[in-house]
């Protein structure tokens, strides 16, 4: 049963102290990105609306002594109390696992008249994301990330919690990262806007209905893209922070604490950063508890309708080929979990970058989100996977495919990997002027390994039971990649003759696919030799 979050005495105190709170005036920074400006203007408008509603509510309660037992959407006492653990004490409506109708109603942007999906202007991903992240008490390699004292993390979480307490509406999404009950990370994300709430509703996997007070999450993310450091005269009055107080040089930040599995994102309206944070902490929690391996990957159900194929290091082109195919069933996108029990997906949605005229836009439905580029030529689509009943876990992949981007086409469209375990450990991801490797595919975002690479490689060796391991060049166009994937899914690729073998891979040829192997065999041989020297 819903109960009010404020007592009669507290409401009376609020009336006596006045309801015009400076904390809810959201001015726009000159340095903020355009989409952040739109969000802050939206929050300012919502603040005025909420203040008017609060004035009327207080007048009725305090002056007329009406019954407080109101049943109002966004006013659940148990949920509000549960947020106290994150130092959030909502002053306005706080929604938990809100439905699509509520999220769309509370959002900025435009609703498509026919298909009822939400359309907003896209914020470009931050190029220097790595510079924005600081981590506390790192026990594993941090790359070039900054490590800040714990006091900065505590202060940042407290200030962000205060901001989320006073934002016009807060939206909490509780659920799981990982579809297998035995291998999952319970996650809570609290955000200040319903557009991000819609993204989270598509991405976070639902769980059985649980009371807020009984939901014990493994990871917490505070997502506050509208967060802004208050002007100096207000800071002085309320003893609020400046960027310098938090050890920052600007108002955009991502603070991560590996000890508490907590992340605080401020001033950044980026779905990619949010997804990356969910995956990083989810993978850490799952691997530490069960030794199950989370991989940046896509997966499909093969044409036999029972076996699966896993695409490790999949890119947007490969993901688009999988999503647009009428003959393939996309099972899991972005992140998949491999365990001794089988394969399970980690997120329930799909984030795909498409051209403005893409046929994929015709498949959108209510609850989907489209982030348009500022020039209108491209769009980022966030949608749930195809409708239907998906099992929580499927058989261990029959096929594993390593996706490598190579514009020089040293890597064939379709090839067979010689030593799967060595390939996994080396982590070849692309070939430009120099081959690029990562840490056994445990790296999320910009050089963040969620666990020791050797430990993950050893776990992969025990779990991997794939009959066939292939390599696909993700730099080919979508149509050609789709043809190669079709051969793998049908099982025909396993019967193809291997050509031009080397110690890394061999080329598989078929009449339906084209391989742009170098015509100058001397140069090709030299390039392969150079790759082998880097790889081995």
C-alpha cells in the first residue's frame, strides 16, 4: 500500500520555512553540451510545476488538516526509504520501474504520432571519456585513469544524492545485469530524467516483483546528467561544492568506487557511458562471485533453433547485420555471459547507430528511444530485442566468432581461427597501421579491465566448448557480413575448404562471399608475417 513520504509536522515545517528553494533553479552552463542544455531547461520547467503542485498540496494538508493517506503515483514510502541508503531523500515524486506511459509523459523530446516512440536530440559521446573517470582503491590496472582519495568519492556521492533528492522527478530502475538466475548482478540505477529512464527500461533485465525494502542490489549507479555546480553566491550560502572541492577541473565527471560497486555520473548525458558503467560493475560482481565470464559481444540462435553463436568484440556493423536479418534471431546484444551452465544475455535491449533513412526505423514501437544527431543524418536507436519468449540461458555456443576490424583487409571476410585460446588471450581487435590488442576481451570503455586478464583467460578455457571458432572482418559492409554470418549459422562454414593458412587464421572461401585478399601475394605474405610477429 502506498503511503505519503512526509508527516504532517514535516509539511508544516516546510510551509513555515518557505518552498522557494534555490537548489531547484537549474541554470545552464556555457560549456554544457546542447542536449544537456535541453535537459536542464526541462528540469527547470518541471521544478516550477512541482512547486505549484507542492504549494497546493501543503495548503490542503496543513491549513485544512486533510487525510494524508493519498495514493499518488511516484509517492511510495518504501521506495523513498530504500533510497536513503544512497543518501537520496526525495522531496518530489520518485518513480520506481515506471511504465512506458509515465516515462514518455515526463520526458522532453517528441513522441512519434504513428509508432509512439520517443525522439530526442542526441548528445555526442565524450571523446576524452578516459580523462573524466576517477577510481578509488583500484586493485587492478587502471591504465591512465586518475585515482582520487576516498573523501572525494564520498563527497561526490553525497552532493549527487542531494541533487537527486531535489530534482523535480527521480526515476529508479531496479533489475538485473545477466539473465541467468545463477549468474547475475542485481543493479539499481537512479537518474534525474525519464529519457534515461526509458533507456534503462529497455536495457536492464526485469526480475520478479520485489518490494523496494527487500531489493538488495549488488551495484548502484547515480546518473545525474542535469547536475550542475551552483553559482558562487549560492555555494557560499549553502556550503556547496565547486569542481575544485571534488578534485575536478570541470563540471563533467564519472566517479567509480570498486570497493562498493558504486558509480556516480554527473553532467554527462550519454547512453554509451551509462551502459558501459552497468557492464563494468556487473561483470566485476559476477566474476568475483561465480567466475562466469562477461564478454563484450553479441549472440544469435542458429538456424537449427537450439544452438547458438557468440560474436566476441562485435561492432555496430556486425550488430546491424544481426538485427536486420530476417533469418537470424538476435539473442543478446552488447554483453553476454559465458558460464559452465551455458550462454546468457546480460542486457535486454539493443543500442544501434543507423542512417536517417534506415529501414530499421520502420520497426520501432512504443517504448523505443531515438537519439537524433544534430545534423539529422544519423540516429542512435535504443529498443528492446524482438518480441517473443527468450530463455534465460541457452546451450554453450556451438560457434565462436572473433570480430576484427581491418580496413587493409589482411583479415578475410570469413576465416578460421587456428588457436582459439591464444587468440582470446592476445585479444586482437583491429589492424590499422599497427595491430591493436586488448586484455583478453575484459576491457570495457577506454582500457578498463574488470578482472585480471589471465584469470579471465583461464576461466574461458574451462568454459569454452565451441566446435568451430571463426574470424570475421568487421570492416566489410553489412550485406557481406550478413552473408558470412549466414554460412556460420547454417553450419555450412564448417565444411568450407581452408586456404592460405598462417599461424593466426586461414581463409574460408565461398561463392556467396568476397574476400579482398591482396592481389600482390608478396605484400600480403609480408603483412601476415608482421601480424604473426606481433601476435605470437
